C-alpha cells in the first residue's frame, strides 16, 4: 500500500457526491458569539498561510511548516514568537523520512512522527533526545496499517488511527472491513500493539464508495476521540468505546457516498472531496472547557478546478460539553474563516480568518478572530 496515497486522501479528508441537506433548522443555542477583536502572529520569513500543522497546547500556539521542515511557537498572551526551529534532514540530528505529524505534550516535549516508522523526541533547538523505531511486523501480518500523521501519546503509549492495508478498501466486504481496527496503541517501552476499536458496521453501511479514514484527538480526561468525516464520534476510555452523536444541523443524516468506484478517477475523487460536507476534526479547548467539532461545507457544489489548492468557503463549529453533549453550533462568516486553525485562551475561542478569498488576508501575518462566550 502506498502511504503517499493515504497522505493525499487524509489531507483533503472526504469523498462524496452531494447529498440533500437535512430539513432540520440550526439550533438556536449558540454558546459563543462573534466578536470584532482580531489578533495576529507574524509569519516567519518564507512561510505561507496554508497547509501548516497547528497545535494548541498550554500558553502557546504551534505551527509546523512541512515544506520547510520548521516549527514555530507563538505566545498566546503577547502574540510574539517564542521560538523557531528547523528540523534537520541530515547529520547527527537528522530526521529520516518525512515528518508526518507532531505533538507537543504537557511537559512541552516535541514529538515528531516520521513516514519511515520512527518517532523522535526533540528539544527546542531541534536536537534529538530520543529515537524510537516501530516494529510493524505484527500488524502488517493482520492486514492493517497505522497512520503516522495522526497520533497521541498518553502514559507511554502511542495511540493512532488504523486503516486497511488494502488501498482499494471498497474491494473488501463489510464483514472484512469491520474486523480491522480503526484505533490501536503501541507501547513505546515494550513495543506491544493493542487493537482498541474497530470499524462500526452501522457506520460503514452498505456502500463503501466513501471516505472512511478516521482522525483522532485526546479528550479532557485522556480519552481518545475517533472522528470520522460523517456521523457520530467514538470515545475510547478504560477499554470501552462509546458512540456519541455530535451532529451539525445543516448536514444530511445520510452519509455522503458516490455512485461510482471512487478509486477509478482521481480527478473525480478530488472534485467530490472539494465539495463534500464533512467533519474535519474535533478538539478539546481546556481554557473554555469545551469541545469543538469542526465541520466544512459548501452551498454550491458545481464548478471550480478539482485539483486546485482548496480551502472550503463555509465552516461551522459544533460545541460539546465535557460529557460530549451538544451545547450548540455556530456558522462562521463565509470566505472569512479557515477551520483548520483554531485555539483557545482565557478570552474565548480564536479561529483563523486567513481564507484565500478574504480581501483582508495579510501576506505577512496569521490572523485570528475571537468567539466570546455568551
């Protein structure tokens, strides 16, 4: 299985044909409201706004530039750069392979997951403190692979989403696919792998011509939250998995599926990806004690260049309390938001306003607008 194909699919996230929207109206409860306040962070020299990996941790916001192999940290209060490091490709601190994802833990350690099955722990100067090589032999034999570009580390275990080793997964039966895990853990000390959650048959349905790859994140109490691009979230805690509704009222209750084989035409896949309603991610924002599930959608599904770099025009936040009960939702201003970048502070929730079609886009700054609690 070519991992580059997975990376392409994960970057854009969802396939589908357009579906009729649900007749359900937007809930009136909006726990947060738009404020006029906007803050900015000065981009490092040579950086652009898009395709950055953002992390929200403690008093800092982090951005990783995958093209330049560089990591920058900004202080939330002062909006000033705290540090900028370059990750070497060669030499004593060289990272082999491509950095697929990164993590800043509670102790401010920097973890880098590499495409060649290495996990690196580095300091703020880019020096390697620890290099862990994954033993992948056991799960390869069981026909699944883990996703190196989406991981969490909790109590010495590396948690990551998992996926079928077969690239054309629509060639599998529902029974075969539901026997494959979608969440695994890897013990960083003894290298043991544990399968924690499996693809839900109800979620898979009868038509596999849709995007099924999960995205995971860590919850308030070290839960692992499995987010798919449609339907429910799945919460893993203490060897149990609970399925919970966390829906956006504008989305159809039916999953977006294609009436064609999705692996036959890449241009068609990309066209459908660009105009697909989907849940992109979910985040716990500790300073506001709330979860935000990020949804993207389009009112118009026709036209446009299928293969162009794309940022959706419409974004919405679904708010959940610490028990994962929905408290409300909010649609962000059209063409004035990028839901890929969101963080919190004591003031509220900040979302990126850096959209390619926003006339206020500043080539030298990352800009964020405030959502205040009502």
